[in-house]
C-alpha cells in the first residue's frame, strides 16, 4: 500500500488491480475500482480508512472489467455505496460474472448500479475535491478517467500505464480508439500531471509522451500494435 497523504492505493486480487482512494478534503473518501477480493484485502482496506478517519462517500468506476469490480458487492455491504459508471460500460459490468467463470475467479453477485450514471465532460464535486470525468474508450467501451486539476493527478484506469497501454483484445477494445483517447484526453494535460493507473506504478504525462513505446511520441496516433 502506498501512503500519499491525500490518497492511497491498494493493489488487490489475483490481477494486482490498483484500488485508488482519494480524500475529499472533508473526511470523505472516493473509492475508485474497488478490487478487494479476500478477507485480508478487506481488512487492509478498512484499516487504511479507519487509520485516516476517512469515510467512503462514493464508488466510482473507470470501467467494469472483472478485476476492477471484485469489491463492488463488499462496498455495498460495508458502506452502502453502489458503483457509478458510464452507461457505455454497463455491458462490461453485465459481462463480469461470465468473465469470473472463465478465469475461475470467485465473485459475489454484483450489486445494482448507482441510479446516476457518470457523464462524459461532467464535473464531480465531493468536499473540496473537483474531478473532471472524460470518456476514454479503446480498452473498454465505457472507460473514463478522472482528472483532478487542483492536485495535478489522474485516476486513469487501464488506458495509459507506465511504459505501456491497456490491452485492446477484450470485447469493445480497439487500438486506434485507445490511441485517440490517450492523445485527446491525457496528452492534452500538462507534463507534470501524475497518472495513477489500474495496474503497476504511477507515471507522469511528460514521461509517457517521451518514452511510451506504444504511443508515438510525435503524436501522430501510430500505435505499435502487437509489439
Ligand atoms: Zn480493464
């Protein structure tokens, strides 16, 4: 687990999925992509919140792939919070139990979604925190990223990784669309913005613009597919 003052990240489940938690500045916490899947992962998560005195206010989904939704039922049971996602990713959410079967991963039945869907271009406000929601398809059809301009950080899900990008071979994935999403949304941000991805360590926009082997640094949109 990473200690970062106004946020923490807990790697969860067999897929090492990063569950990201942001403090809202007023004692609340936003939980992104809850992946907690075992009693010990839940114990760590609950203890991390308790130690900081943060209480969860919302469960926000970058997208609904299996590894990102494994803790959704638990967030409803423990905290009464239903997951919010973009309408375009509802089919992904509905497919997750089938994916769990295919991967042989035990999963509690998924809860009802929150009645409100996320919207492309929406600004979410919790406490003193404002987040811009941007639709970034290509890895999953309804994938979004959450941009925190004030703290120069992005909850990025599986779009852009340190030195890599999200896979595009799952249903609704498409490499050209993913490249466009990265250029249109993420590479428009200042170089210093830190991206917290769904897997692996954080990175910055500047680092990935320069060195990401999957996205052409000249910004022509050429992705080295299959490389
Ligand atoms: Zn994914």
